[in-house]
């Protein structure tokens, strides 16, 4: 396991047990972001870096009983917290690295990724792997329940010009990874960039 993986697992593993209680008001933002994906009954969707699975219930509601919902995360403690919260009923939980997903190419209709991009060791390569598992024309939502400025303030830091989530950085990063950005919103109460998988 790489040092990056160890760091991510240690960071999130230590916070898994009280993660949901630390951010109790994020639910509506997740529901709204999932709605932006435009999922239909029967679709297949991956929650990449699913954490405690907060997106799984709205994803399941969007695709219905005939759809497929998969939650993948690198940190066992986060997946255990998802199960304790009852979210394992809403999707198949996988202990997996988004850099090498155990999923067939072009097998899904969309990827939802909350708070993921800042933790990717090799962003372009990792986003390309997300594109691999989505059919051409499928969608990607890069989401955070608060915007970049609010998140930086919460973490006691400044936004830097090299922030991957800045539109000027994210648009070419996505383009180089097989995605075309279709919308971008960075407001105090949410961050959401939507993209479509190119053919």
C-alpha cells in the first residue's frame, strides 16, 4: 500500500465513528446534488469514496429497486460506519481504491464523488479510471456540501491557485481524463461540478 493510501486510511479511519454527527446538516445538500445527476430508474451508479454512505439513500431512491448502487471506499472503518447507519441496504459496499476499481468497463451510468478529488493521489489517472467504468455519455458529479472558501475557512487555510477544484484547473483536468465539464458551481453552501464522459 502506498504512503498516500496509508495517510487517507489513517485520516478517515480516525474520524469514521463520529463523521456523520460532525456534519449533521449535510443531508439536503447530498439529495440536491444527486438530483442534478438526472438518474433514472434502472440506472447503475457508483459512489466513489463513499465514506459513511451518506449519498447512498438518495442514489438508491433515484435509481429505484431495479437500479444498481455501488459504494466504494478505501477505509474499512468508513464502510463499517455505513453499515452501522443502515446504508448497506441501499447499495453494495466495496473496500476498493478508485485507482483500480473492480468493476467492468462501461458498466455504469454515473459516478457520484463527494469530497473525493482532494484525496486523489494521481487525479488525472484516477479520474480516467472513473471514466472507464461509465458508459459514453454517462455523468460524473464532483460534490462537496460546502464551497471551497467555506471549506478552507473551516480547515484554517487559504485557497491556493493550484486548488484542483478551481474551475480553471478542474476543467482541463477533467478534459484530460475523458470527461467534459457541463456545469460548475462553487457557493458557500455547496460545490458541484458536473461532467459527461466523452466517447
